[in-house]
């Protein structure tokens, strides 16, 4: 029983959330309790923010969620010790969205990628009022502009200007919303 209690405490202290973190995942089905866990783990967890059951976050201490942010199930937010994820107020993140602040290196063709390490971490920022459709992928260093829409399944490799719709792989401007 003592071992079980120690493991439970480890889950509560770990700098990550998601279905692979059994104890905190079970608590995700109790919204008030899970909200307190999220407030303790994330660098910022704004009023009205929701990190839904089934979503993943790695290095929560470098992830900032503003007010009224919704992170839907299946999403994966991957920060690290140097790269942060900033999500401003009133942002909707669809199911299955992935965000990565770093990538694998692959510049030496004679060395397996496994051994080449990672690129320098760069922050991801999602400005106020944006909406990311289902299964969007945001790569390192990207900023999504205020009130912009990223279409479902898009791969965002470059900054998205404010008030526009982007889509595709790589994501391109489809139209401006002004």
C-alpha cells in the first residue's frame, strides 16, 4: 500500500499530464479536482481554461494557458526545459492537435537520427482568439496570429498572420478575414 501511495504522489508531482499518467488521468474525470491539478502543473492556467481528459502535456511548467482556452482530447503539447508554449485568451484547440518546440536533428547522413539529438528549442505562441482545427501540427518557433483559423489537418511551419484562414501542408493563407 505504501508503494502505491508513493507512485500516486509521483504522478501528482511529474511535469506532465495525459492518459499515460494513470493517477492524474483518472482524476481528469472529476473536473473540479483536475482543474486544481492543472493549476499546479501548468506555468499558467487561466480562468475558464480546460485541459480535457485524453490530452497530453509534457513539461507543463513551460506551458501557459490563458483564460477560456480549450484543449480537446488527443492533443499533444510538447514543451521542454528551454522551449515554451504560450496560448493566449479565448483560443480553441481541436482534437488531435500536436505542438512541438523542438525537432530531431538529421544533418549528418552517416549517423542514425536517433543519435543526432534535437534542434534548438523555439517557443510556440498562439495569439488571442485563434482556432486550431482537428489534427493540426504546429512546429517549433511558430506564432499563430490573433483571431486566425488553422484548418483541420494543416501542418504549420511558418508564422500565421492575424485574422486569416490557413490550411494545407505546409499551411498557406487561404483568405484574409478582414
